[in-house]
């Protein structure tokens, strides 16, 4: 079984999945949001295709550690996952600076701004997932 990470945005959801050993994160796609129903149709497809048993959702705390509006949106999304996928383990993971890290990775790869913009959310999900995987006991 694999672990999936989500980087929730207002317009997109970045998706990353681990390998079967839960050691390496890889980007899967950036879902264009078209309403919660459509979001979950695509997420269910990925869960089935990738044999996911755990979902890590980015939790965008404020820099001082407090919970703001975007973090509350993540909490609500987690509740929706739990209601639609009750068998799934769901984890909120502190994602502070994940998009900044993703941007730096893409810039260091010499990726053009237009292309970075298209995959930044997926890459942020990779950063979130890799940080989570690195925290797991080996």
C-alpha cells in the first residue's frame, strides 16, 4: 500500500504518492478543482489506481504556528475524506514553506516560470509527502 499527499489550493490540488516502501515521494498530478464532488471523483480514481491506504493533507499553519483560515479549510477537507473514505488513515501535516521549497527545487532545475506555475502544487505535495515519509520510523 502507498501513502498519498495532497496540497490543497483554492483552484488546484497537488497530488503525490509514495513508492511501496514508503521511502520516496513522486508527483502524480495537479487536479483542477471543479467542485468537491468532482475533486473526490478524481481522488477516488487515484486512490484505487495507486492502492493508497493513507492520505497526508498539507496543513498550512501560520508562521507563528497558529491556525488560520487556510488551515481550517484543510481540516474541513480532512473531515470530508473521513466521511467518504472511512477505511482511510488521514493525517494533517504541517506544510509551512512547502511551496517555497518546491519553487526552489524547480528553479534549481532551471524550469521556466510558465512550466513551474503548472506543476508547483504537485511539487509542493511531493515536498509535503517526502517530509512525512522522512519522519516515519525506519
